[in-house]
C-alpha cells in the first residue's frame, strides 16, 4: 500500500548515512550538490538553502499548488488532496527533471525563518543524494531497503508488476467509496513515493531503535550511529498547522517529534517522547510511531544496561490503509500506549 510521507524518514536514513561517511555536508549550499538548482533570493537579498534546512522543512520551498502559476497556502490550512498537483500523472524520467515543477518558484520565506511542510523539498534532497552517492536515488534507496530487510517496500512505479499491490480508494462527497484516479509518483520518490507493508515499516522502526541503542560495544553497531539518531530526533522546527489546531509538535530531521507535556492529538495523551510520521497519498493513509525505551546509550547507566533486554527496546506501531484521508495518527498512538502499559 502507499505510505505517503513515511517515505521521508526512510529517505532521511540515506542522507544520514552519507553524512556519516563524509559525502554530504548538511550546511553547504544545496547548489554544491545540485548545481542546476537556481540560487535564491528573498526580499531581494541572496539567501542560502542547505540540506539541514530542507530535511527540517525550513527552507522556504513551496508545497503542492493547483497549477504552476498558482500559490500554495502558506499556513498549511489545506489538505494535500485539495491541490491538483497532488494528482499529477506525469512521468518524470529523472529526479533532475522533476525539479522543473518548482525550482524557479520564489521562496515563501528566508531559509530558517519558519516551518513550512513541503514534499517538493524532498525531491531536491533526493537530487543531492544522487550527486553525492554517484548513483540514481532509486538505486541508492533499493540498496538501503535490501540491507534493512524491507523486501516488500518498493518505488510506487506504475509499469512493473508488484505482487499484492492493493487497489486505492477514496470517499466522494456523499461518503461512498470510489476508485482513485491514476497518478505517477516519479516526482516524489523521497517525499511520498513508496509502497510498503506494516511488517516492513515495523522492521524499519526497529532498525531506528536499534541504531539509537546499540553503540558497538555490548551490541553490534547499527546502520547509523546512536549520535546520528540523536541528531535526527533533536527538535529543529516548531510545527503548528492551522488545519490541525491542537497539534503542537516539533520536526527534527525527517521525523516529527513530541516532547514532554505535549498533547498533539487533542484527544489522546502522548508519552514523554515519540518519533513518528504520518502519510497521506492518493488512496492511502499511514502512520508510524516509535516510542523508544532508554533510547540512547547516554541515557542508560551501566547497571540498567546490563539488566535490560537487548535492543531494539521500545514500541513500534505501523498502520496503513488503502483509502485517502483516514487519519490514523491518534489510533497508532493509542495502540502504542497499550503495548507500553502491558510491558510496564
């Protein structure tokens, strides 16, 4: 099924690994990795966009709009399904070609000034990954998926036969189920273009927990270092979307975060810390919630670590449905909390 924006934290793993290997500098101008992307100005002053800005949605890049010449909402007050660009059925041969959708558009604000969620920003990120890794983003991503054992996660390509691919549905204005239109996700592999299963997403979540908790001493090191996970899960931007007025969250690098005392769902009590992401696609809704337990070596003293189970420690919940706008976030958190209660 389509997982929508849960593609972003998966893609973030490729960025983080390249950063660990010294192949990407998060603070260099994006043009160092994507020379074809125009240099930008805001208020007639030159500005610099970095990968650090892009992975935290503070670069000023726009999100979906109704046409090339129309303006997207700047406050996140509309759902993706309200914009015609969300239903694009154009096939892009390369990531660089997909940049044509938005690369010449003005920035919404100066980079770093505020948060604005954007899937197009991740198209630019994938172009940077390509140039840094010297291979197509699709190939680079497939190697990651294979390494993590995510054997049922694929690019949402229309031409290949993908066994057990679901049909995709939505509800019309009268509430009746209808088939969704055909779309092409080649413009947003990194930002929302993957198919997956709940088993694969839980496997991915467990890989993240393992990376956070295994420092290579007592347990074999994970794909990423614990300090890298800490960087990804450090709040970088405050999130407040008008269409979710009760949501007060932070965004790290490719992950949405909640902190102590926050109640982002309005009707469900969240734990002290959660790393999660939701996804919305044409005919798909998804949620992935991670509740780490003693989630880094620094927070686990030697005595506790000696007596604790091997990593991954914590709870991972994944929910996917083949229907648009189902809203699974709160349900996923409720399920996660039940597991926490059972284990406490």
